[in-house]
C-alpha cells in the first residue's frame, strides 16, 4: 500500500536564484523530515493559522478554539488533527495536498510551479515559508483533542 | 390550473435548473430590505441614474432620453440580453452606455466604476427587474462563452482554486462569515455592505480573483467580459434583480 511518490521534488527552476524552495522527500503519504531541517515553534504556528493574511486557515477550517467567530466549514476540523495525522502527514497536506488528491480544494502552501495567473505580489513565492510551515506543523501536532 | 402553473414554472426555469440567485443566501431580514425600495440603498443609485438619463450634457447635445423615449417601456428587457455582440465586439451594459456616451452624445467616457456609469447602469438594469436573463450564447457569441467557461473552470492564483471549486462545489458552505452562492450575476450593479456603495459585477469578480491571490484583470476588459457572458448564460432564466443587496 505504501506508494513511493516522486521521491525528490526539484522546485528550484521557477523561482530564480536565491529563492529556491527547500527540497523535500515524500514517503508514502507524508514528508517525514522537517523542511530545511528547521525546528517548528507551535506558538508562532498558531499565530499563522489565525492570521487573516498569512495562513488564513480558519476561512475554510474550524480551529481548536470554538469561541473564534466565523470559522469556515469547507475543510475538515483542525481540532484533533494531531491525533489523526503524524507531523509528516500534516506536512505533505500543507505543502501540496494535490499530490494525494488532484481535485483537492486545500491550497498548496509550499509550491510555486504549475500555478496560473498568480497575482504579481505573490508570484514566484510559496504561500508560506519553510519556517512557517514547520511552525504550523508543530502547532497542529499539539491539537490532539477533537 | 395546476398544469398551467407547472408550465409557467418550466418556462421560467433557468437553463441549468440548479443555479439560484445570490439572494437565496441572504438572511431573511436582508432579503426584505433588498425588496423594499425605500430601504434598499441601491435605489439611491437608480434614482440618480434616472435623473442623469434625462439630463442634457453641459456642453450641449442630446440627453439619453432624447433617443430613448419612455425608457420604462422602450428599455424594459434590454439589460437581460447583455453581454452581447455589437459589431463583433462583446459588450456588457456598461460598455453599451459608454458607447452611446462617446459616439452619440460626443462626451468623454464616464469610466468604469465611476458614480455616473454605476448610476446609469443600475437604472437601466432596474428597468428589467423580474424579467428572465436572456443572453445569446450561440452563433458568434459561442467562442466568447466558451472562453468564459474555460476561465471559470481553470485553477488560478497562488491558492490554486477555480471559480467552479467554490461556486459549484462548495455552494452553501461557509467561507468565514460568507455563505458561498452559485456566483450568479443577476443582481449587479449591487449594493454591498462591505463596499458601503453600489459596485459593478467586475468589481465583485476582482474581489474573487484577489481572494485566490490571482491576477485581477481590468474591469471592462476581455477576460471578465467573457466571464460575464458565461455567468449570464449559466443564470439564463433567472430574474434580473438589480439593484441587489449583498453582504
């Protein structure tokens, strides 16, 4: 059952010198190793998830704090995601969920190639940096209670 | 009697029976406000448009009403047929008004999203309130319609979503405080609380493009005109509701 998905993704081509995205390896349905070997910080990750510009995850997802007004109903609830998925599985779903589900509505937060008509301000950059991805992974891993 | 009612319903049914107006997703209170001409702020723009329609340009020349007498009758239904091809150019109602302004009134164009053009567009569209959307999508209009459909269906922007993902796939779901509708164009120009003003359909489209971090195309430009034709074709048979109210 464990598929070995494209083992190594080279993302450097489309984003110019100095801006090459950290490479990663997909194993099964996960990216087991932290991007760029970076350590995540859960508190910063929580801020990214709530931030209406950076992560803006609650536009689509229910978060862990039920008192937050106007949360989205589009993706699965993030409460309990740390019990459902390993950090590596969360990482792949954030980096590029289309690897697992080509029709996915979940945006790719760490991908720059194969996108069309990206607004100039965002062109050639991933939606979140490697550090921000690691911060969010660290935060989501703590959300063990549904 | 029942048979007649069913026939009438069928005749009024939109081309794709599932497409419903954005008004169906309004709160009951906002719906009542929309329907009440004294409480729907959009009618302020309609009144201004009506006034502009009869006003002669300061530099001299005809008022709109000089060519279009009795607009309640002569222009009733006109808005429901736009966008349409006019000498091989795809034109929406705004474009048509600007064409009259420049070529027939010999005045400088108002400009997209200017208060004057919004008021005139809202006024003329309001003359078709309740009539079914009725755009031509075949013959020479077909390639434009297909271009609009392709735009609607392709993923775009840094968030890599298509219009269809939201407006077919996620209808009724909550995106933060908004309830996603079918993306029908039937209420525009519309009064949006977020704008605190009446705005054009293309302004709304620019907001959706920004939402997925995609290129915002020029209001009145070819990309959104083709998209407008596709949206109007999708909404065929739904009543014109301008000026609608939206969150």
